[in-house]
C-alpha cells in the first residue's frame, strides 16, 4: 500500500508518495533521457549501431578533426558516452558518469564550433546534454537510483558534483590540447 505524506524541508513542502518526492521523479526522467541518449550515441561509435559509423568510421572523423590516433579517440569517446550514459540512466556513480558525459560534450562543442547556436549546424544539442550532465553532477541522482542503495554514495554532496565538473573540464582540456 502506497502512502502519501507531506514532508517539510525548510520553507518548502514536498509531497511524497512511498517516500519518493517529485524531485526524485524529475531527476529520474532527466537521467533516463540524457543517459539513454548518450549511451545510444556511444554504441554508434563503438559498434555502428543505430546507423553509426563504428570505431573505424568514427576514427576517420576524429582524425579529420585533428585528433591523433583517430580510432583510439573514437573508442574513448564511445566508451565515455556509453558507460557515462548508462551510469546516468541507472544513477550509478552519478558524478563520475556525469563527468564522462560532460567531458565528451565539451570536446564535441569545440570540434563542432561553427559559431552557430541552433541545430543542425549549431551546438545547442551538445550544450543541452553538457549542461544536463553538469546539473546531474551537482544535484545527484535522486532517491530512485543505484547510488541511493550504496552507503558511500547515498548522501550526495555538492563537493562531489563540483569535483566531477572540474575533472570533466580539465580532462576535456587535456584531450583538446592533443589536437593538431
């Protein structure tokens, strides 16, 4: 039997159903949307699924974009998107998953960098995914997540999110510096 209660936090009242708040439901929807989208993009790069080019084809794009060892970089991007996306969708190691997605999207934005904002030539899509990952790094996954079942990760801290964003920015910067 599901119970409905009113939970007070500060000046805000949050209605809960079975202990879950609207915030938890919203974070779940966001995680599933962003995570599954990124995981699908990663499998395009890794396996050629969903009309993707696979590692060889994506590697040619990476080489043409100035990255050394294009196929290796394609595999790294594919793994970052696939594993980061799955991590976000599941709410597993959420700050680290968000860092993988954010770092990859920073590279995508810089490489695409057409100076336009709106799709199809602009960076709006990549920017939304990057900002959603950053938001999830900062907020945590909510209570409907694998992290909530792990004692060490049950209580998300803002510091985890800030560290994840810093890791993503630094790593993306290092990778971008390898480009010709």
